[in-house]
């Protein structure tokens, strides 16, 4: 398990190796970024888009959240993190492609499928339950065809979440 102290040691290794080796690249990135692709991915620690797609810093613009969800467009006041990231990527960075990256064994999709957090109070799963309620319509279709438990149902839910 990586602890914060391990991360500090990793940062020191980064500064001693990659930073020095790629100094010119970091200086260029200090002037700005111009990725061509935005990736919307799950916050699951096992699925890092930069590692999976073997990209270098500055090559992809990434936003991550539970189950890689993109909420519907809203004009109401509030905090719209995914919408802000999309707007920035498209309007400012001028990305050319957007990839929604789902993954297997997604806990958010599984919770959406079996409604395990439904009714949970905020701070005890309620924030997640509210977020993954974005998948309620997809969940209804998946549950009707595959049920709400098992590998086949979970895989179908993961695919539906990306759609």
C-alpha cells in the first residue's frame, strides 16, 4: 500500500530522474498544454488512463469521477465539475476527440446495478448514490435483461454506463 510518505519518496525519485531527463519537455509544458484527446475515466485507482494508453504528460486531458459519468447539461447554479472540464477541454484546449473510458469490475456501476447504496445518508454512501442515480435508466434496461447480480449483468451495466 502506498502511503503519503511513499508518495513523497516517489516525488523525490521523479525529480531526480524523469524531471531531469525530460527537462525540455517540462519547460514546453510550462508554457501551456494542447492535448488532442480528452478522456473521461473512472476514479478507480486501478485504471489510470495515462498508463493504460502509454501517454506522456501533456498528451491527454483527463477528468475522473465515480463510474466515469457525464451528467446531463444543466444551466442551474451549482458546482458542475465535469461540465467545467468539458467546457475547458473543448472551448479552451480545442480537443478534437473525447473518450469515455469505462472498465471492468467498476464499483460504481455495480452499486448502480444492485442499488446497494440507495437511501444511504450523505457521508455514508449517499453522495455516491446520488451520483450514480445518473445510471437509473440504464440500470432498468440491464436489470430487465440480465438481472442485478453476476458477472454478465455487471459487464452489461459497465457497457451501458459508457453509452
